[in-house]
């Protein structure tokens, strides 16, 4: 059976609990492949600070200045760190997948030191081999669909993502216009008033109700997309399939030890 070290991403960014949010933002923008930072205080792992937690409190402007949404809001990593399971690198992968269900990541340690993270994004590579064709997106995709209109501002979209702990919003006026992700907002940042029409991913990939979960997950893994809107025969968005949904299914499938023999 493979170990967590075979699935994890190594050498995560580790910060202290008193690191200010400006530095957290810079770390996240300088390391776009990392969506989260590991917080350690006096040698003890405190949890994770992810990009959602940082950028729902403020954002880095083009001139390198930090714009805080609330002047008296959180200002250091320790105040926004979220607990996360800590597992040993030698633990079996099946155990890790079961612990990942409902979590954004696992913190991996070896000999007391943080050596890696296992995230939903990393687990997506397993989806094609672990999901069978009998499961449908209808049974797994998230409802209701969280959406915004094309004139919604960046600040409002960020706060809606943060309140709901989601990374994607469908952009819908009379019909689906696209999908906006947290990274879309950050990459396209101009001001708190920027409308979503300027940053959305237009012509998004979508799947029909009845599509097999295996097919949808394979599409997400191959094209590295974090979600797929699920539409009915009339093109109406009725659900949204996310990495979190897929990881939940993989975690359930991990109970089958033969998959990890």
C-alpha cells in the first residue's frame, strides 16, 4: 500500500503565527502553486492559512500595498489559521484519504518536522482510477449553486466566497456567463469595485445531468479545473461539481483496501 509521501506535495511554505497578513499575501502570490501556508508557533503546528482566509480580509494592490477591508480586522496569521489534521509521512494512503474528507488539506510531518501537504488538488490525480462509471454527477454535485451577477464587485465576490468557504462562483445573469474562481479575482485585481465580467472565465466547461462522475472527474483532472457547472437539457445550471465533491467520493472509495494493494 502506498504511503502519504507518495501522494503529498513536499516542502510547503511554513510561517510563524505572528506573520502579518501582508507577508502571508506576498508568500501566496510569490508561490502560486501553493494555496495555503502552514502555521507553526514555538515548534507546534497550529494549522493552515489559506488564500481564501487571507484575501477575504484584504488584497494586495498593484503597487504592492495591502488594502485591508476592515481596518480593525485580523492582521496576523495566528488569528486566521484553521486547524488541520497532522499525519505522519509513513501513514498508509488509504488512511490519509479518509482523513482528508471534509478537509482542505492534511499537514504531513516526519520526525516532528513539517515535510508536506496533501491537498484536494493532489488527490484529483487519483480520480480516474478510483471512481466507477455507475456514479453520476447528479448524486455528488453541490446544491444550491452559489452565483453572482456580472456586475458584482470583486470585494463582494471575495466576501461571498469566504462566508461560504468556496473557491468558485457561477456568474449568471439571464444565463450562465462563466465561472469565477478565487484565483481569477486575485490575478485580475484592480480595485474593490472591479465587476466580475472583467475577470470571469468565460465559456466554462460544463457537464450534463446524468454524466458519469468518472467522466467529469477525468475532465477536471486533465484540464486542471476546480469545478464544473452541471446543467440540465435546457442549459440551466442546477448544481456545481467541485474538487471537494470528488475528494469526498474518493475518500469513500478508499475504504476498499484492494485499491491500495
